[in-house]
């Protein structure tokens, strides 16, 4: 019994890709399941949706970095493969937040934590990380929080 509906969705997608004989999609989905399984073995625990989203987010970031590097090296064929994998990974992530939604969550977290200066940055990020995980770039959110707390 899994605690993760997201993990179940991924396993169902693997079965569907096998039935459809879609080897390209299947290979990407198997990378995802292998990453999940590896994390479960390392942590010795069943993963919840938030943990699966964390794993998927890391995989998305890796693909995005690879795409940039392949494009810079004029390797369009490899970049296209990474883009294909990226699209599959994004199917399982929550819908990304708009800039306005991220700003609203930042303001809410600042108010909730009572943050007044850069010393309170950790409190704000602690509140925001679970809300933004897999839905927004945490690095960009961090820069926005810094600007807000300094300004």
C-alpha cells in the first residue's frame, strides 16, 4: 500500500507505455520509478506525494540544465531528447504558479512569520518551500524574498 497517489499515477503510466509499446516514453518513466525506488531504499521509507514531487523537481532541473548545455554545444539532437523527457516529467508535477501567485505566497509567508529583515529569511523559506515545491523555482523565489526583505 502506497501513501502516494502520484507514485500510483506514474506506475499506471509505465503500464500504459508498455501496452502501447512506446519505448521512448517507457524509458523515461522507468528512470522516474528507478529514482523513486532508490530514494525509498536510501531512506527506508514509503514516499508521500511531496517526496515524489521533490524527486521529480530535481529531475526536471537536471533536464533543464542539460538542455542549456546541449544547445550551447550545438547538440540539438540531445537537447530534443532532454526536452521530450522534460515534457513527460512535467505531466506529473502540479501546475506551475504564476509570478503573481508566487508573490502573493511570499507576502503571506512574510506576514505569517513576522519577518522584518534578512535575518528572518530562513523562517520565510521554511514556510514557503512546501507550498512552492514543484510549482515554482525556489531560487527565484529566494531572490524575490531577499529583495522584499531588503527593500
